[in-house]
């Protein structure tokens, strides 16, 4: 279905400011529909002298007349008569119309001319069917009178308001609770739900005729709305246990504030759940922080132990274990800073590269590590095993690609995230592997760890092959002129369960 802006551009000559005016009106009209207990439709006159429906909203406080979506259709003859009268007179017009969905009843249409900068650009209609029944109560009469005052603002061009006040969809609705205020901010009417909200904050006095401040109720949003002549949304704690979300909408006439509407929602339970989630999230981050500290302690103890060892193989094995533990600690450090279940992978890879340079370089083997691309955000369950795999691959690249005395070299880690898979390339310009190298047959501990983690923990795929000129070009390395020089490891990991 086409948007309001698209329909208006196709069928009318309205400019951008006028379309923006209509969009602001439709962003507010759920509240109006609830106040008038009826369907609201937006009609615009077209270039061929017809009336096109560009918007429709149903009330949540009453029964709808239209079960069909009429956006994009044109008004019938009876509707055109009322709409044209409102357009030409510039005044609110009411009349009988025939409605296809209620053939046995005559519907009523209240046509409200929509003014923008002194020009009628559309007509907003309230459409309902009069049915015999009970006499409307005080709540219905008050809500209809509030709607009538907003209708008058639409006709004079002061509604919708010239600026939006935050996210209207998150603001309280009519069903949450309504206070009708006069020009002085005194309460004229209090809906049952609004009255209940006052009771929950310990206010049991009769509010009619009193200002909110006199009742001991927070009234900053009312004063701001009246001063700015704009709606104000504010959340506050009334007392120690109750959190309220309020929205004050000033009612204007001739530019002066003649009253207001205060919508009230009790959000205590929502905020309690938010605090519980925040507390849970903080607890999880604290656990990651403590795990990181414990791993660093173990790493330090192993380094102390390595100093007492004389066997070179034993010292190398302990050093490798220290690197693996420090890798896992780096992941937990990142998780301790990140809220939620995802982590920015590049914030883990950068310190891993620094760790590799510190621990794997030597004066006669100055290998430089660089990063290309951005891995985006990945699930925390993937981060730890993937980081261990990456550390092992970088160590393997240095140990086998650049033997002692081989001179300078480079290792590039390339990351690419398409939201479904994370692709990692580890490319070096070292001695390279044989063309028939089989990773599955490798017996070294490092590659065995890599193969096990990739296939079991990560459910991914891994390939190791000699690097080509294309591989070098992709990561910004210089081709040495021999296609067998250098190695590329390609790792592809799914990011969804």
C-alpha cells in the first residue's frame, strides 16, 4: 500500500511543507480517534476534482465502522458533497453519507478542514453510525468535547503542533488515563483510570477544581506545555514506589492556551522490569570481569612457573598455554564492557594482534600484523572459540611461514560480516604451504585445536591453501611474483543458531 506522501505526490499538487503538515497530523490522530470513539479518514482533493482517501485510523475506545482499508480509494457522491462544502466554507461541516459497509444505516460525517498556512489542503473526517442505545455518560461527553476542541484547532491551523515532542508511539494513550485541564491548569475532569493513578500515589482528595501542584502531583510538564504551546512528555517518580509517564497537550484558540489534556500512564511495572534487566546485565558483565581477572592470575602463575623450567619444549608449551589463556581473557574483558549478548569483534581482534606482535616477534623475525575490514557484531557464544582459533592461526603463520632468521614478514587478518556469516582470512607472505596440504591430516596441537573448535564449537568451515596474487591483492599485500609464496586460511562461521 502506498504511503500518504506517495499518494499525495501522485494525485495532488501539495508541496513538501503541506505534506509534512499532513504527516504530523496522522502521527497524532490515534489520540483524536480515541477521544471521539469513531473512525477518522483523511481526504485530499485531487487534480481531477475527486476526493482521495490518503489515511485511515480506527479507535481503540469504540467500535469501528470500517473493517475494510479504504486508503487509496475515492469518496462516493454523498461524501463528496460534505467534503466540498467543508473545503469551500473553511468551516467544520456535518452531514449524512452512505457507507458501503453499513447498507442498512446512514452514517454521519463530521468534515474538518485541515488548514496549513492559511490554506485548506485536506479534510479530516470523523465517521460514525448513530444507533439507539444508552445515553452517553460523563466520560463520553467529556472526551467528545475534547475532540471538538482539537477539531477547532485543526480548522484554524494550530493542530498538529509545529514540532514533534519525541516518540509519540511511546506516549500515554487515552485509555491509560485522562485529565482535562482549564487555562489555569486546574483539573476539570478526571477519568477513572487517571483517578486510580492518583490513588496509587497516595492522592485521595477530590481533584476537580484544583491545580496539580495543590494536590501534591508533579506538574512540570503542564507548565512547560502551556509556556511553549507544545506537547510535553515526561516520566517521573511520584513518591518512592510509583513511576508515571505523562503527556500534556495544550489546547489553543487564536494562539492563546485555553486548556489542556494530560494523559497519564502508570509505568511502575515496566520500570521495575527494566531495572531488573539492567541489574541482570550488570551482574553478567561483572562475572565476565571477574573471569578475566582470574584468567590473568592463572596466566601470571604460569609465566612464573615457566621461568623455573629448563626444558625448552616445556617452556614453549607453557608459553603457548599462556597465550591461549590471555586470548580468552581478552574476550571476557570485551564482554564485560558490552551490554547484551553481542560483542563488537574488531574490539577483540585489535588487542589479539598486539598480543601476537608482543609474543611471536623476535629481532631476526620482525613480523608485522595488520587488520583489514570490520567484523561487525557477533554473538558472545562465537567470540571465545573464534578468538582462540584466530590466535592459533596467527601463531601457525609465524612458526611455519617465517622460520627463525627468515627476515621481515607480514600477516593480515581480514574480516567480513554479511549478518549471516563471518568470513575471516589470515594471509601471510611467508614460505607458504604445499599445494597438496591437507588440514584434516595435520597432527600439530595448534591446528588440531583449530580444527576441533571450528567444526564442533563454531559449526564452521576452514580451508588452508597457498596464497595467490588475488589473495595478496584482496588484503593489500605485495605479490612476490611466485604464486606459492604465502599462505591463506579462510574461515567461515555462521552467526545464527
